[in-house]
């Protein structure tokens, strides 16, 4: 085709108004929320890039399928359709619906983990880490070293360090490793993909020691498309074939359908082992619901089933990855370094590089996220020492390895002009970089502190 522009592969069928707020109103909102952007009301935000989780637009086909949802408490037709779609994609024999990804994590980890065990992952997402630690096990991140250098380009920066995995198993002993997890794509490490080759190598280590391998599969379709674009021998395969190859390498997965399920709520746990699945279902009934709905309405199961089919359409994935890369280009043109290459669902601004005058203990990425909101009503999220730093008994903090602000792009929601606007806001903040100040955390919860912590600006 003679045309270079990659267009949105949809037209807009229904709209939702967004409104500009006044600078004074944004300042008041920041003060009220303790400078924590999770405390803002949705209507106080103009462009909301807080998360790509559950924030996307559903298609007319998804809404139509929802109208046909079967709300039977047990044996809903919508469940069987959902189960068929998940089995066709993953080939896992046991499919357990959950209301979202962390419910799948909590159930699986409660069944499989014990105090004192060690769980390797390329990088645990925050809820995954918290759910591992809640069982008394240790969450260990074993990302390849390239994945920790924001400016370094590597096609598969989400890969697991296979030598480190083997060394960890030998160090702690096979019996203390209940499972290995690989997160596709690696959200906390920049939305970076994992290659098939790497997953095969991880699988080989797991096989050698007899350890089950689970995928945190939230963004399996974006990961599959990166493989198609970047991995030798994969360009002729469809995204679905590649996704099926990924799942075939694992013994099970946790999934938040709020990402590549293209739904506003939903998730699942899937696996091959019927004994573990039976224990998981027992826990599911305790807190989520009967195994044919798992905390979801029948119509949610329909939305997820249709979403899992649509997400593998090639035009969609091509547009999805290109529109995220476009935002990364805008940010860099505006003078803010980003994690390279751009991830699938989000652009990660490198606050450490932009704000070297703010020490990690004063949360440079939190400062940058606050300023993007203050200047232009754009909401991102800190992925740095607020989220992953640890307060020690003496009151000092162990900082996170990177200080990033994630601008996550909701699926099928914002147009190119919204992203152009965000680029202008980023550039304006970059101009003011020297005036930005750090923050002090004045309140924090014992886990997942970033959701509710309160801050005060550090005075000059
Ligand atoms: C990699 C990863 N794992 C797990 C989760 C948890 O999913 P949920 O928010 O549906 O509980 C997320 C959510 O952002 C994620 O990005």
C-alpha cells in the first residue's frame, strides 16, 4: 500500500465528554488528595493515562454480546462460551473465571505457596509481589540486566535472566521454589516483551527441576505481536499462533482481562493440573463465587470472550503498538527521556534522568507525575520508589532501581490529537524541570502503599 499512516481500525460510535479544569482547581485537588494522583476524582482529570487496566473502550460486538449474557447462577451459557474461547487460545484444561487478575493471583498463590519459599519472576507486578509476600514467600525479580537500563535498546527487554533463575533454584533448593512466573509483557519493567526463545529456555530450566511455569498473561497479545515484529522466524505467523505457542510453554496462567481481554472487568486462572484447579475452585467459592461465574456477571464473561477474540486482530495490534510508540516519540521530542524501545501499553518517562537534582528518597517520579497533572490535567502513575521502595526499620528507604512515570494508554480510547496534547504538556513540564521539587511521604499503608500514601512537598 502506498500509505504510511497507521489508522485506528475503528470508527467512533459513542462518545464521552471530557472537560478542562482550571489550574486553581487542579492545585486544590492535589492538596486534597495528599499529592497522590490515585486520590483524584475522574472528572478532575483531562487525559487519564493512570492505567490501561479496564479503562478501554469496548466494541459494538462486545456490547452486543453482553445483551445476550446468560445470568444463570450455575452453568451459564456465557461461561461455556468464555471457557471455549480461553481453551482455544491457551489449551489449558482448567479454566476458572475471576473478577480480575489479582483474584487469580491470590487464589493460585494461596494454594501453591508457603512461608519461606521463593518465587522467581522476570519482574513481579505490584499486586503479584504483594500477593506472593502475603503468603510469606519471597518475590524475586530476575530480569536480564539490559532490562534495567532505561535508555538501552534491546528487542526483548522483558526476558528473564535464565542463568540467574538456575542459580536461584540451586541457591534456595528446588523444594523452596513452588513455581516460576513470567510476566508478558513486563509491565513494571517498561511494558517490554519476552521472546519465545527466552520462554523456551525458562521452560527447559523448569523441566530440569520439575517446577511448574505460570504466565502472568495480562498483555499476551501485545507480547505476541512484538514477537511477530522482532523475533527471527515469526513474521509469517499470526498473533494467535504466536500466543498459542506462548501458552503451550506454560503449565498455567493468571490473567487480568482488563488488559488484553479488552473488557472493563474480569480475569481468569487457567492451568493443566486438575488437583490444583480443584483446590483453587474451593477457594474461589469462598470469596469470588460459583466456578461458572467467579465473581463476574454472565454479561462480563461475554465481553471478555469477545475481547479475547478481537485483541488478536492484526490491524488492531499494529495500531496499538504504533500509537504507543507515537506517544514515546512526542515525549522525547519534548525533552523527556523514555524507556527504549517503547512498551506495548505504555510509555515510561525516565524521571531519574530528567530530575537528577531530586534524590530517590524524595521521589522524583512522583514529582514528575504531579507536575504533568498540575500543568495539563494529565494523569500518569509513579513506578519508582513510591511503588517499589522499601522503608527500613531505621526510617531510611531502599530505593527502587528505576524512577519512572508510566503513561498507560487505554485501549481504543484516545485519538491522535489527545496524544499530541499530552506531548505538549510533557514538553512544558520538561522546560520547568529545574523548578520541580521532591516530596516527603507522610502516611503509608503496610503494603501497596502507593495507592493510599499521602505526601507533602519538600520546601526549599
Ligand atoms: C502484569 C500485571 N499483573 C497483574 C495485574 C493485576 O491485574 P488486576 O488489576 O486485574 O487485578 C496487572 C494490573 O495492572 C498487571 O499489569
